[in-house]
């Protein structure tokens, strides 16, 4: 497993860090949490599209950049560091879902627009609290025009700015995967109360009629859906790694500058022990997440690796953010210092798709399968 980034990946990380520093400073992150904020972030979106990140892991024949899933993992790490809006993640995952689950016609019709950012997407293919639950979300009945959809999808990220939802539906004994326009009649998008500025929505389908072309074809099996879900969790774990990197750097800087009893608090052994533990937790989370992304890129479902990645990432995020607040002292709880923004991202990102306890059940599942 190649966990050490290549020279090209290091250069790409540097360019993404510079882009996000310029287009997604903390002032933008704060502004997006204000009521009525423009969550389409047109300037940032244009910059990301220009950098090719939306189609980074999509083949060039479908309008992508022809990169790898590991390259995309580099971008996710930088999004965590910069608190880049998750609208980018949602659209990237929609493109990956079409690419991994769709047939040639659907790929030709959708991927180029998702890859260049002219079409924004999101997904509703697994349970937000447990990515192992990939049962069909909707019920689908044949209609003269194609399919009639009924049901509810909960906790769909960024559905307010998405123009396309990739969603699963049960039709008889088959699982269909469809790409549904969010403006289709009968589809309502209701906001959910969330912490930390995160935006998730309930989608209600009430006799929503879509054409046969909404069916993306390809593989709607449970194994294929699980691979897409695992990809989302593994990439999300790298976002958590980026969050942890940013928090650790801020904490080291603060403890170096902050003085107590006439010397920097970084010189005290207790502070050094906390910082060392933060480094160790971050290193483990980074390696585990990179391993999961590597095996997924090789075409494996990689449930074991994904479980380990999420367990390490969730544990590291909790330890690092809590210790960071402790080392910052009272300043760590003053919102003007911005530390809470990364802590809130860590808490939510550690939960969506499943936290460490949920991931432990996935690991147990793989061990039972291997022993059986």
C-alpha cells in the first residue's frame, strides 16, 4: 500500500491549500453560517471547478481529470483543513456514484456536467447514521412515463443547492439507482436542524414521476452500493484528518506563544505529553484512511479498511479537539478564536455515515465473514 504521497500529490496538496486559503478563508466559513447566506458560493465553486476537483477521479472520456481516488483523498484532506463547504463533497460523491454504479449512457449524459461543476449533485444511497445500511430508500412503480417514486430520504446533505439527487429505489425485487432532478413536481426539500452550520435535509417523494432516462443503469447490487458508501466514509475520514491537522497546528502555535509563569506553556511537560498524543492519534488516522482509499481505488469493497479508518479518524478527532480546547484554556471557548469551527466540523463529520462505535460493528462483520 502506497501511503507516502507522490511528488505530484504533494504539489497538488500545496496548490489546493493555496486555493482554499484564498477562496475559503475563515471569514467565508463564518458567513455561511449566517441566516440567508448564499450557500452556492459562486466564487469558490468556480475556483474549484477550474482546478478540476469535481471530476478529479473521473475518466477523461467522461469529462473528468483522469486522476485517482488517492488524488481525490489529497483534496479531501485539504478541505478539512480549510473547512471547505461540504457542498463540494456532496457533488463529488454524486459523480462517483454515477461513475461506479451507472451504465455508459448515464455516464455520458451526467458525468461531464458534474465534473465541470455546471451540475451540482448529492446522494441518498445509504443511511446517514450507518453507511452499512444500503437498503433502497424509495419505492418505485412503473408508470407510462417511466417510474413513480414514493418515500422519504432523511439527512441528505446539501440538498438545498443540489440540482440532482442520486438515489436508490425498490422495484419488485430489484434495486434501481436513479438520478432525480430536485425541481421535479412532487419532490419537497425540508431543512433539518443541525449543529455547526451543517446543512442536511429531508426529501419527500409524493408520486414523483421521472422518465426512464432517470435510471442510470449499471449495478444496483448491495455490494456495489456498499462500495460507494465505503468510499464516502473513507474520503470523509481524510476530511477529518485535515481537520485534525489544522487543529494541531493551531494548538502548537498557541502553546508556543502563550506564556505562563514567565515561559511558553509548550515548555511544560504536561502540555508536551498532550501534543505528543495528538500527533500519534493523527498519524494513525492518516495512515488508516489512506489505506482504505488505496484499497477502494483497487476495486475492493474494503469494508474492513474503511471501518478501521473511521474508528481511527473519529477517535483522533475527539481526542485532538478536546485536548486543543484544554491547551487553549479559556481562549479555546471564545468563539472569536475560531477553534470551535473545526471542533464542530469534527463532531459532525465523525457521525455521518457512522461513528467509531458503528464502524466497530462493520469490523466485527468482516471478521465473522472471514471466520465463517
